[in-house]
């Protein structure tokens, strides 16, 4: 475990653009908190670690893509061609031995959670819940025969001093007519609000090709510690006649802190973060947003985008990043374009048939 975690310091030594995964999450996988996740380190002839990966499977994702898959994640490797070839051959061999038809990744543990490879935008740093890697990564994948899946972009948007009412026009007369209410996050009630968000999340993302339904247990794991991190004004959802129909979740961007502690969010480091959290209220990361299918196209995310932009500006944020958005999802990207944003990193997952 220690060598697995330390390997990124070896690959990304003195590289500030790389943001490590939180170590406590990886240790949880090692303990067996998520059954079936196995961690591997690849060594050269001298015994030195030259690559790492995880291997796991997910029946729901198999069903989504229509074939049995060998999933892999947290995949890092040195730049020599022989290293990546040996690593990918080992991943594919494991898949064949397990009767899988394709290898897919890197995912941690699913595309709707984390993972991916960036294929452009290397000058810009990574951020929490997103990827950053060297340019030789996509070259290595594609040389070995992996093909791109679910190509996307991350985004960065300025939080301009302009009027949110002009950026995101919404007729406020609709609030009373449609019985619309905008709610915000509440640290004391986060346990009650998470199931509400989960219901909207599963409904609004079910139509996406990479998304598998998230269980209550998975959401609890993914949002562990959310209360101490969140800015309540950046978690918003709207109800229509009492029914939750759209949501957006943004978090303060603590990427630089995570990098400074090499991903170790131990209790002492969490306390340090709490004591210095005002330093990390300059930029935010939009983690996820959506509208339930039968209410899409009616401007409810425009309403939430307006309120989010108002809150970002009012709280002194200067920029907002977004986790990856598929290029086919033009409606989701429209929010960022309206804010004057630009694509940050080109993003992809990789798949290889094992026949």
C-alpha cells in the first residue's frame, strides 16, 4: 500500500499541476470497503516500481456498455514504452483470464465518479475529481490499441462582475406561477439532503452512455466529509410544487491544499484545512448538475446557474472549474459558454477489445 501511494510522488516529482487522489479513499479500497478492488504495482528487473493500477469489475457498467469489462483505474506509469506496454498487457491478460471482452479505464471506480486521461490542455493544472497527466499517457494508450470513449472537456469560467440576471435570464414571475422554490445546502441537514440529490442525479443522468445508477452506499462514500468542506451557498436545488427537479453542486477548490499534503486528508490535515479554508474560497469546482428528464428544457438549470453565479460573486470567488462534460452534451456546456468560459482539458476514457 505504501509503495502504491508513494508511486505518484515518483512519477510527478516537483509537478504542481498533478493533484493526487485522496489517500484515505485508496486505503479504504485496500481494506476491502469496496469488494473486488485489487491494487497492483509493476516492477522492473531491479525491483523498482515503474507503474501501478487497480483492477475491478462492475456488473451495472457491463450492462450499460453491453459487454463484460475489465475495469482499471488509478493507472500511472513511467515514460518508457516498455513500461506502458508491460502494464497494459498485464491489464488485458487479467481481463482475458476473467472472461472479459474489453478493458476499460482508467476509472476510479466508474466514469461518473472519477478517472480519465487528459489529451490536451497540459499547461493548466488539474483539480479535485479530475485528471492531470503527462502528454505521453494518451500516446501510450493509443499505441497499444486502446480507443477513445466518451470524449469530453473540463471547463474554466471567470466569475465576472457582471449582472447574473443578464447572464442567465429567467422570468421570476414563474416562481409563483409554477410554485418554484430554490433551496440551498445545509451542513446540519446534509444527511437529509443527500437522498434528495441522489434521486435527481440518477434520474437526470440515466440517459448518458457512461452513467450507472449510484446507490445510497456509494453516495455516502463519495460525499464522506462533504459537510466540513462545503460552502452552503454553492449547493442548490429547485423544487416545483414540492418536488425536487434540478440541482447543482459546487465545492471550494481545495486542489492546492490536497497537493500540498500529497493527498493525505488525515484528521490533523482536515483540521488544518478548516483553519485555513478562507484561502480556498477564491476558486470553486462544479462537481455535478442536472434536471430530471420530464422537466428538461424549461430553464430550471438556468435559474440555478443564475443563483450559483450570484453566490459565487457575492462570496468572493474569482473562477469556477467544471468536471468533464461530454462534447455531445451541448446543453450542459451552454452554462459555461454563457459565463465566458473555455474548455480547460480535453478528456477521454479508453477501451480495448480483448479478442
